[in-house]
C-alpha cells in the first residue's frame, strides 16, 4: 500500500520553510554606495557628514540615504553612475583624511539578518569586486635579511666576548667585520660560521645562512652572500607574502578569492563579491607590524639638537608628536616572530593586544627582561600606507611609511613569549591583531594597479544566466505538465523546491555564485528532471504490467530510488573531484552542481513521494492514474 510516515511530512515542511526563509534575501537588491572610513586621528562625526553633503551637492549627486554604522559613513546612491560621480567627488574633497571606497550596501531587513539569512555572494564576473596588482619590494626583503645577519654578527661577537670596532654592510651586499687589535680572527670566524649557519639570520630557517662564505684578511672578516642565497631571499619573500595575503583575506571572510603570483615580483589579488572594500584595502595594503626595542638612556631632544646620537641608538618620534625618543637598533622581537595576537584590555580597561611569540623570540625577550627589570622598553608601530592624491584631476598613488614609537613603559617583571602591548586605539588594536594573526609580510608591497570592477560589467551576465535558468525551468515544467499530467504537477512542485533549496543553501553557507555556477544550476534542473522521469516511467511500467494504481506508485518509487541514488552518487563524486582539483570557474560550477545533486535527490525521492501519497494515499478505490 501507499504509505508515508508523518515525521517525513514534518521534515519536508521544515525544509520548505527554512529554504524559503534563507532564499528570501536574494529578492532584495543591493544599493550602490560609497563607504567612508576615518584614518587614525580623524572621526566619523557631524562635521564629516556636513563635508560629505557639501561635496555631493557640488557634484550634483542626490543620495538615497546617508547613514553611520559602526564608525563608518555609508552613502547609499540611486544608481551606478551616481556612485561613480560620488566616489570621485568624495575622494577629492576628503583627501587622505578618510578612506573612500565603493561598496554595495545590503537592503535585507534586520530581522532576516538576525536569523543569519543573507544574500548569495556573487563572483567578480557577476557582482564585480576589487582587482589589485601589487609589486613586492624585493630590495626591502633583502635589506631585512642582511640587517638580521648584521645584528646576529654583533650579538655573537658580544656573547663570545670578542671585541670589534665595526660591523658594516658593503654595496655588494657582503658583510665586513673589523675586529679589535689582538683578537683571534680564526676563533671569531668559527663562531660566526656556527651561529649564522644554525640560526639563518633573523629569518628563522635552518637553510638560510648555510651557504655563506667567510674570508679573513688581517683583522677583518668578509662574509659573502652567494647569488643563490640572494635569489632564495627574493623567492621566499614572494611565497611568504602570498601565504600572508591568503590569511589576511580569510580574516575578512572573502569567498573564493584569487591570489596568485604574476612574474617575478608581482601578486594579483581579486576579491569577488566583497562587501567591505575599505577594510579589504586596509588589511591587504597595509604592512603594519610591531617592533619591541629597548630605550637608550639619555635626553633624546638634546641628542637630536646636537647631532650626537649614540651609535647603538636610532631616533623615533613618539605618537601624537610627543617628541623624539632614542631606541636601540637591536630589535628584541618583531611581527614576523609572532605566533598569535588577539585584542584584549590592560589593567586600566584600555585596548591592548595580547601577543604570543615563537620560542626563539620568546627566549630572547626572556633573557633581556631578566637582566633589565626596571628599565624602559618601547613598541614601534610601523605601517606602510597606500595613499591616493588628486593631481590635475588624476589619481596619483604613493606609499607613506609611518613609524611611531608608543610611550616607553618600564619593565615591571620578567616575561618571555606571552605579553601584552598597550597604548593603542580600539580600531587600531583590532586591525593590528588581525594583521599579526595573518602574519607579517616578508617584504612591503606597493599597489601598482587598483581596479574596482563594478557590477555593471556583470549585469548582462546575470540577466543572461537568469534567463537561461528560467527558460530551462519553464521548458521542463511545460513538458512534465503535458506528458505526465498530475504527476507532472507533482514533479513541477519538486523542481521548484529544488531550485529554492539550492539558492537557500548557497546563501546560508556563503557559497559564491559565478557565471559557471549558473551552468551548474541549469544542470541541476536537468538532473532533477532525470530523477523524476525515472520514477514516473517506472510507475507507468507497473501500470502496464497490470499492477493496481496505489501499488504501482509505491513500487515505482521503491524500485527507481536505487537507480537514482547510484546515478547521482557517481555525478556527486565527479563534482567533488572538480571542486578538489579545479580552480576559479571550475570550483564555482562544482559547488553549485554538488549542492544541486543533494537537493535533487531529496526532492525527487522524498518530496514528490510525499505529495503523491498526500493526493492518492486515501483513495482506496482508485482505478486509474493521471500519468
């Protein structure tokens, strides 16, 4: 007999309601908008709003709405042309004080957002996004590694109590060590070779430093870096930056980004479906890091005025132009030696960053603080910020390096790999923690190309993709209604639910819909049709064999289900393989196909059977079927 458990009806009802709920946000269009975020030292306030209103009025742009949300000013605009005009006008009016970026603002009601419902993320080919080309400063990477070697040489000689008069870098990237008179040159050379080969400079890799050459002449030792070592430094900088950029993009939650190497010193970053381009530009473009340095005793202002700066010291400016400070050239710990960082609060309840160092840097910090309790130490905040200025109506891009020392603090006790840095603003602490968690860039990167791909480029793709899916759906419905009659209606309902479920699942889990994804969606409809054809034809076969209608329905579903599972599982394996080994568009196609296969099996086998039972299950004297 034709039976269907009640709990399955409850399951279907829950699935239908949940699918409708989580697919609903896709019916709300996004507003083209311009997002304005304050740089440090400025605020999003009424004065900014007045400047924005004035700039928009002068440009002849009438915004739909201007709102402040979580420290960001969002200008909603009626169309893409107005968005472009507003962006140009606001960049020129606000200059470097504020970060101006294009955005697409959601119009989904708050009650849907609280339930976790959101619009489906669209790819760069549909919704637009951000395209960056960044150039790695390989010279800075080389300078950083060589500076690490220089510091290791000085530390090694001091630890071994070997006197020296100078340790310097030559123009050909060799290191020249000049020992004091009477020192054992052979012993010094052996000590340096052991230390540099084992530690690999400040890079922290055992391979680095193994190929260095040493040549003694008189009381001098020349340490040479072979070309293979220099090439390795450049290559490692690119690879580390790629890894760091991927980590940073993961921090801002961009779905299916494209981050790849281009040539010897360039990296291409594409962020499709980005909702917060301002944060993306800040996190990707900035190279903020921390350096912990000891304070050199003495009056910094007098030293700067007289020009008599101690040889071991370097002058830094304190935050908010509070004056100069003398800090030791030796870095106790830097950003690339940090394992983890998270936002916390200090003893006064002010923002702070809790830092965890790796073992080597932690031991170095422990050794220093053990011998210097009560002395001063300062944190140097370094940020390489891309800036855009307007010159003769054209954008000119440059890079500004900001080095600021936080107010020196006294070392109250001994600490090692776990400690806390204070003196940061709340937003600054949040961003710095994200950057440190993602990792420090091995070398700074400069923007040489920045392109915002507007959704207008994808509008035609969206229209055509939607039309293809709609027409494939209508043709399938028309065929089923004509050919299978009442069971065609059941199949149409199952197909419609299948389509809604695919959209809901992709929206719920943040999957990215690309143009190949539309092809996967159309394929999903076709596969769902195939499953329903198997069921309907099997029922017709049973009827032709003389089986009673109710038994024919039950037998048709039972015998067709195994075939449907087998055929769909093989397709599912193909989809998983495409997602695992494919890249870019293939992944977009695969993920839509995999989700569609799972939902089509559910709707064809479970939903359609539930509907058939609901319609025919209580008709005990049924003589024929409309199939």
